[in-house]
C-alpha cells in the first residue's frame, strides 16, 4: 500500500522533473532507451508533425529491459517507430549506451560520423526524467540547443500505463537523486532544486523507495 504522503511526494518530484518546454522543429531527435515504448510512440508522433528530419534511438538493455527488449532498447524503438509509419531511412540506431551519459556521448559520435549537422535537438525521454536528461545533455554537448519532450500525460496516467506504481515511484526517486548528486560529480549541469522537492525526495527515500538509488560515490550516470 502506497501512502497518501508518498503519492503527494511523488507528484511533487514528477512536476519538478517536467521541463515545460514548447516543442519546436529541431535538427534531430534523440530518443532515450528505457522500458517505456511510449518514448518511441512520442518520437514517431513528433516526426509526423514535422519536428525533425532525423531520429536517433539510443540504448542497449538493462535489468528492466533485457527480457522484454532482447534485441536492445534502441532496436525495439526503431521497430516500433517503423510500425507507426516513420521511414526506416530517417532512423539511426545507437545500440551500446547503458546510461544517460552514454546515450548522449554515443549519439553525438554517431551523428558526427554520419556528418549530420546538429544545432538543436529534441531530447525525448520518459516524462519523469525530462530534467535529468536535459541536465545531462547540456553538460555533455553544450553546443546544442536542447528541447525536452515526453509523452504528455499525468503521473496517474503514467502509472496506469506502466501498471506498477512502486516501480514508477522508485524510478522517480532515482531520477531526483541523480539530479541532486551528479552535478558535483561532473555528470550534469547544476539545477536549482527547491527545498520542498528535496524534502519530498527524502521522504520517499526514507519510506523505502530505494531500488533505483545509486551510491553517492557512483561514477556512472
């Protein structure tokens, strides 16, 4: 049973992670691999709306995806987008990245290898990781103007779509923790975290939503 306080705290963290950017046309879209095929759906929708001519899907597998996406997150995303009408030639696959930092670095290398000019990029993530992803991208590829995007939905709708409330709140707590500790480790740009967001995260941590937390001396993003 998840308490009313935990739901309220998760909602506060969810709201903070949302960047609220206005989606606009960009040079490329980078879809960050995860357990959530909704990232591929949203990327396909934005492609059909003319928001980018080129897509990079990036991601290998993780403990939450190795069974459901055995061919790799990026490849499953590509297949999904093609099913939704995106031309295969408009999609590049980056199949090695295992964390957000690698998503950005490896996507950049792939685009440079293909001589694709990039001045702006739509960064498409899960809804509760917009800010974390944005802070990582700004740190690792500062020359690009980043626009955050995700599937437009409420936290309750997202929980229903995943079907596992505890997993979502664990993931939220993990995203918020990284946003708070990784700038000092050089993995992200610093974000101004309001006190009530910090307090909400700490209550979630203390309530046991810890399965996606990392050691504060961790060296991976």
